[in-house]
C-alpha cells in the first residue's frame, strides 16, 4: 500500500514512533458511541491493535499498532457501523466535543454538537486548513475547557426556551498556552454555523501553514481579527434549525445519580473490557456509552434498571474502575510508548506517581503530557506534569519535567517548577498530595 502521510492524516491516521506502525483515531461527536459501534471497535482492537483501545481527552478512541495493510481493512470495518474518521487528524475541523452531558440541558447541547459535526466533518471547504481547528460546546465555564478551543460555545442560560451562546475563540495549549477570549455574547443558535464558517475562512486566508488560530490573533490583534470575521457574509447569516428525531442520544433528564463512570487508568482499555461495557450498556443504559474528557467510560443507567445490579455486573465482568489506581483522575497521552514526539513513558510515570502518593492521589485531578504539545491538558488539572525535554547527564539522556498547579478558578494552571528531575518531581508531588 502506498502511504501519503498528508492524506492519511485527513483519514485520522498518524504514523507511530515505531516506523512500520500507525495509529487510527476514531472520531466520536460529543464522545458518544453506541453499543454496536463499541463492540466493533473492540473486535478490531483484538484483531489488529494488540487488544488495546486508547481513550483520548477529546472523547475519541485510538487504535495503535496497525500496519499499512491493516489501515483500509480497519477503515472499512469501522464504516460498517457508521464510524467515519475524516478530519480526525491533520488540517481539518476535528471532532466536536462536549464534556457536559450530565447537565439538565444535555440533549440540546448534544443536538448542536451533532449539527456542527454533520456540517463540518468531511466537508472539503474545511479540510485544507493551516492546522487543526477545534470546536466545543460546554454547559458552563467551570472546567475551563472552553479556554482551549479554537471556537467554543457556552449557553447564556441552559434553561431558557431559546438558547443563546457566548462564543470564545482562539484558545489552545501546546508550547504557547493561550486562553480563548470572549468574541461575542448572546449569539443565537441559528447564527452559530455561519459564525464558525466566517472564523475558519479568516483563519485559512491569513494564517501560515502549521499555525493555530491563536497565532493569527496574536499577530493582528483581537480588534482586527473581530473586524475581519464580521466582514465575512457568513458571520451574519442565520440558518433555520429544525428538530430532529435522532439529534440526541443522551437522556432528556440526565440524573447525575444514575450516571456511572468507569475509571480507566491512563485511558488504556482492553478490547475485552470495552466489549463487556458495550454489553452492559446495551442491556442497562439505552445502548449508549460516553468517552469522557478524563479518558473514562460513562453511561446513564436506564430508569427501570437497578443501579446496584449494574455495578455488580461491572465487578463480575472484571471491569476497571474498582482499584484505587483506576479511581484516580489522571489524563495521560501515549507519550514515547507510541507517539512520534513523545519524550517519555507517560503511563509508567503515571503509575509511579500514583503508587508514590497512595490514597492522597484520589483527591486531585492529574494530567501527564509526554511533550510540551500538552495533549493531556495539564493546564486544566489540579496537578499537571509535562515532560519538557531530554538532557544529557554524563552521557545519558534523562527526562526533565515542568510542574503545574491549578487553583480551582477555571483559569490555566501555573508553572510551579521547571526542569525537574524525576526524583525532584516525585518529591514535589508527594508534598502536594
């Protein structure tokens, strides 16, 4: 099979650190996957991906260790259950995320996510972008996730009969963490698609290849950027919205007490565990699973199902989420285990930290990123750790870490330590715990 890296990226495929292998990302709007789809992913993982599924911080799934010959087979198998990952990587509109699917207005937010997903995914107008473009719909600003998006929408009043949104733009993490700024207030739902289109067009027309939207805003200033976007005809366009029978898959009243979150340490789930979760969801949770922003699996148990019975089924199936390690909220990227740019073994470091802290680790949220690209979102955790570089000491390469601490305000966590050795990092987190 002839490999064109640029085209493969548009199909959600990246090469791994191991030259003969590839990663396939599976794009899931709002992190939602049906039980039949999850079973298919589990089957593919067992056959092609060494029996492991990686859950991402943007509610996607990834399959690693695929060969070039595996890629078309895996893509066809995913397509049989409606999983098309066009735009999951590369210069395109990525999967639209929503980490707010337990709030009272969750179905309305999910409906907007699906509308945006249908419009932008696979649309050639939005595939030749300078770099990735990330969209999110969130119920509020509490978690700070709206600050790391290229375009984020937060409803002014989730209980209002007619939703309007505050729009935040030009956020991002990576080597230059930049919080999004408030672009507009009270934008009606009918204007959202046109406004996203206008922002994307300005971004594409004025940004050099390889740069995010935050780069353009930094170069020309907020006022000039806003003026250029509002000069686009699409910015004022109002598209009619109509109710859809299939717009939402989450419960109309999502009772938090009936939501079960299954802890998945470092986002690594076996194919057999995913299959077992899919079977439980099919029988007890309307056939729907959620991949959360903390790399766990969640589902809303049916009103007629017994919660204790469902929890017991999880135990009988030997599923994750019961040990202390799996109860720790610890977001972890693949790091040097598989990623081309990963500087260190993130999963090993995460396990070492949790073991060092013991029960105290459960009290805080953690995030460990294998490089300054910050895919694990360390700036949004109580404790964030970035493997910032490799240095030579007496002829040996050793890791250096940057340590972040959040203050619970929803703003980005602050750097409290830079260039720490592994021993220094362990001492620093032990004091935090």
